[in-house]
């Protein structure tokens, strides 16, 4: 029974690590989205 308890604890750690990674990736993507507010970068020259 101890093996199953240890396996569940390892799975909990893996799930938390994946969740933290996805959360950090989401925050980075949100911050990159706000970088497009530079008026000079939006100048479409013909």
C-alpha cells in the first residue's frame, strides 16, 4: 500500500509542476500581447 501512496504523491507533484509551467507560459503570452502598443511599430509604409 505504501507504493501506491508514494505513486500518488509523485503524480501530485508532476501535475503541480505541469500546471505551474502552463501558468507561467500563459503569463508570458499575455505580457507579449501587450508589447504591440508601440505606434511606431504600426506604421505601414507604402
